[in-house]
C-alpha cells in the first residue's frame, strides 16, 4: 500500500558533471564516462533502496537531458542545423536541433543503461523516456507536414525502445510529457493518441509524467502568471483517463493545482507528487504524509503512489538525498497509521 517512486532525474555528482546545472557537460569520455555513469547510477539506486523507495530509477545518470539524451541516437536529426524555437508554447526560447528527414531508431538507445540498472536494482525498476509531444516541443521540424505527424513518428520509435526496455526487465516505463500543460487542447487529442501509440503492445506498467516543470527560474516565473489556481489539468484529464496509460504522475506538494482534480483520473493510479522540487527545504515525513492524506480524499488508497513533484536534478546532492529520505519516511508513517 502506497508504494514510493521518483518522477525522474536526480543530481549528478561533481565527478560526473557540473552539479546543480541542467545539460551539464560530462567530465569523462569513452569507457571512463560509462564507468562513471554506472557508478553514479549504482550509488543512487542503492541509496533509494536504503531510504524506502520501492520503485527505483537511475535518475537519468546516463543522459545530459531527459529529451536530448534519447534524440542523440536517432537518425533524421541535424545537430549542426540549430533553430531558435519557443519552448513550452513560447515560455522561453532555445537553440534546438532540426529534424530534416524521416526519424529512425538506429538501434538500442538506453538498453545498456537499463540492463546495468536491472542488474543492480533489488526490486522494481522504472525507466523514463521523453513523450512524443514533448519531443516535438524540444526540436525543430523541417521535414514532417505537421507537428502531430512528427509526434506520431517519434511515438513509433519510442514504442520500439520501450519494448526493448520491457524485455530487459524494466517494471515501469514512464513517458515525460510536461508539454501537456502548455498545449492542453492538443494534449487531449493528438497528444493522448501519440501516447497510446508509444505504449502499444507493452505488458509492463506504463506511466506518464506531467508537471509544471523543474524548479528553475523560468518555470517559477511562469507559474506566477497562472493565477491562484492551476486548473490546466482539467482540460485534458478526461482524455488522459480514457487513455491506455496506467499511471499519471503530477505535482501536489506546495502546488496550486486543486488536488480534487485527481478525481478526474478515477481509472488510473496517480503518482502523487509529495516533494517540492522548487524548494531546497527538506520536507518532514509528516508533511509528505499530509499531502498523501489529502489525495486519499479523492482516490482510493490502492490507486495512490507517493512520488516527487518532478525531477531533482538542479538541486544540491544533500538536499535531494534528504528529500528522498523524507518521501520514504512519509509513506511509512502513513502506512503505519492506516494499519
């Protein structure tokens, strides 16, 4: 009852990449880099297990970025043709690579990383992949007729990757779709359609992570414009509830999302974000349990999973460790209370 997991990324140690920085360059190359990535993944998996995280993840130790870490091994993308593009519905601009021909998965992208993590993890293992809509909001299109066409093309190769991860022994495959909040109408139509294609044929548990982003300044500033209640989820939760995805991950800790909205996901397990990734204050177990108790007013306890709001990558290592320990302790506290 009330298993625990994390939404995605974890900080990289200073001997692997520059800490507290997204997209930080690696400090090693070749075989030395793989060895360092594996050591960091092992450290994080063992730490998660030691503090009571039931479904562990490598925390994206093998990737610089949650989207581009997948795209780097996909054909059809010109990394020398950089295009300035508005990200998350023009929340901020970024220089991004450009799709110039049909995208194709040359071979396994994350198979080696997943295989290593599977050999380390004692219990259930989660692996995260970028969602089709978010990929298309992070890369420029100079080939496909429409953005939905490009998203479906990516959904097909994501499905191939996911099937390989499942065969390796990954228990939960999660697709990260923060773009759903920026394009709510599209999320309810072709966003969900592409998500269904990405998980087609999978027998393992599947999840989608939606959120209001990392605790970086651009996202914090954007949240200030959203008013006293963040009700964007209302626009696409009904469609998401009707999708084939089994779990939905969202932020609830110190969030202005009315937690009652999870009642729109009555047919899903909900990964209740109980750790605030935009604050360096470490939650108490009681604070974590309080968020989960509130969620229980709107969904049966059997459908609740304790989780982080989003990735913890930009946070200091000691803060992230403290937050994971609080997550595990808060879930234990509530389990004991419920008997």
